C-alpha cells in the first residue's frame, strides 16, 4: 500500500515538489501542519521549536559541536559541504536541515564568484588606465 503523504493532498515543498510528510496530516484536508492553512502560526512555531530542540539534543548526544564556522572563502564552503555530508550520514542533523544549508552555501558561493569577477574586471580597467 502506498503511504499517504501531504503531497498527495496538494502540499508542495519550497521546490514545488509534493511534500513528503506522512505524520500529523489533518483529517479534513490531508495536509501536514506546515501546509495546512487552517492550522495556526502557533502550531508552526511549536513544530519549529520541536525541530530545533531535537536538533540541539542530537548535537549534544553526538558531541558534534565542531560544525565548521560560517564560510568566508571557497575552501570554507568545501569544508562545510563535507561536514554536511558527514553530519547527515551520521544522523547528526536532519537531511532537510542539510538541504537548506546547502542552498545557502550555493548562494554564498555565487556571491564569492561575483566578487571575484568584479575584482578581475576592476583590475583590468585599472590596467587599461580607467580611474575607478
Ligand atoms: Zn506538507
């Protein structure tokens, strides 16, 4: 038997794909607490807090506080990707948390590349005698 998910009732995740949540689906519309418009912001806040507490508890239990600091360079980004892979494999953080972290890292990487390109262009302009 196929498990019923929130997505079966129309719940979509941030990528526009069917939501895979199978727990706490509302009997009246089949949506999870996150996608059910009838449920209050308070319920969402409760589930966010529960997820945070779970995350903290797991981190404590695994003694895995040595997550890399916020990235400042391409090397830091690579370290962060490696840590996220390790952390998911070892159930230190939930896959969803790793996915949102990866999205942030990709955005940061893009910013680094743009800054790098800007520096190259400024250098080329200066070399050509353009005052900046
Ligand atoms: Zn959902």
